[in-house]
C-alpha cells in the first residue's frame, strides 16, 4: 500500500496555517495555492461523477494529477512543497485542469519561479505628484505593491475617506479595509473590494517572498481580521483591472464611477506603483456627485 494518503481531508478554510508563514516559503505557498484551488473545482464540472462518497471538498489529489497528466506522487510533492520547480508544461497542465483565469495562472507561474528580494521601493516622485494634481477633476491616488497609498490628489484623498488628514484613516488600503469600520461606508460593495486587496497582496507575496514588510503586514492582517483569513484561505488572486466601483461620501452621496489603473513599473516586469483613476464617464449623476465633492474640497481649502 502506498504511503501517500490520496483520500485526504480538506478543511473548509482552504490553505490552512498561517498566511505569513507561507509567504516566505515559495514551496509552501505554491502547495497552499494548489490545494486551495483544487478544493474549489466541482468534480462534475470536469466530467467526474459517481464513485464512492467523498470526504474531500473539490478534487482529490489523484483526480487532479490525472486531469493534468502527471503522476500522483509528483503532484503530492508539489502540494507538500518538496518539488518547487515544475516545468512550464506542468504548470500549463495544472492551470488548465484547475480552470485558472489569466491572473491565477500568472500567480501560479510566479510562485513556481519566485524571485528573491523585497518589493521595489520607489517613492512618488515630484513629477508623479504633479501629474496627480493636474487631474483636478478626477479622484486619483497611487499605491505600491504593499497597498500603501503613496500619493493622491485632493478629490482622491477625500473620496477615499480622508487620506490627506493624519489620523483620519490608515494610509494602507488593506489595513483600512480590514481594521476600520468606516471602510464599509466608503465601499458599499465591501466584499469584492476586500477580495481585491487580498488578491493583490497574495500576488505581491508570490512575487516578493522575501519582503519583510509585506510578510509583517500579512501577519498583522491575519492576526487581527477573521475576514482577511477567510478571504486569504479561499486562494483568491485578483489583478488590478479596469471596471466600475461604487463609493459613498457624506457630501457626494452614493456614486458609481469608472475606474482605470495605470501602472508605473519600477523596472521591467516589476509591479512598481499603480495610479488609480476614477471618472464619471458619461454618467451625469456621477458627474454631479464629483462636482459636489470638488466644491466641498475647495471650500475646505480656503
């Protein structure tokens, strides 16, 4: 009988363990991600039906290995962090078998080839700050890979809960979302915004496993927020993309805005700074809300 337990139990918490512990260990991070995604695949969606009563959530290890065309023992070593350099062909096969989207596949590849060193530290230059200020009619702010807000313009600062006022809100977007109840007022659709933050931190942790500040942030969030642990353990990966977001402000009211992220890389293939731009687009109600917000900000600056 094989020493590998192929009919393992998988808890509803997904990857399990301390998220911060896995950040600094690419092998454990890769295994945890595979385990979480395996648990989210419904067997019937990949043509697996019938059989004995299941004790696991999602696919069994041997089922995923068969779908990916790799040996069960090799897949088990991947999940256990004992095989940390799978080939591109293996990663492609696993991504197809798990039904990963583009962001999730990118994260899988990054975990398998994690570069060492911290996330790039690039300050918001005077030029960048000037660009943000020049977009006077658009709420704008900029974040680094750890989701620290490093620059903003007056509309962006006010719309996001008072970034320009020391002590009004935490300048780190993840801490604001998970530790400040006011975030649920600013973001009426709190759950998807929280999932975006966790997914972006997960992607950064996969790319920069040796970043001590990032590990400390993830540990702090995991220690202090059940919601963070729940979303982290789901294995969610989200890349910052364009779309529409709802925000609420005491003066502007509830407003739905177009959203566009602009990436300022620190170096080729590095994340660097992301500039977040909000716009009313063709929505007259949203445009009126931004006008009210602008008038309010101007009155406070006099």
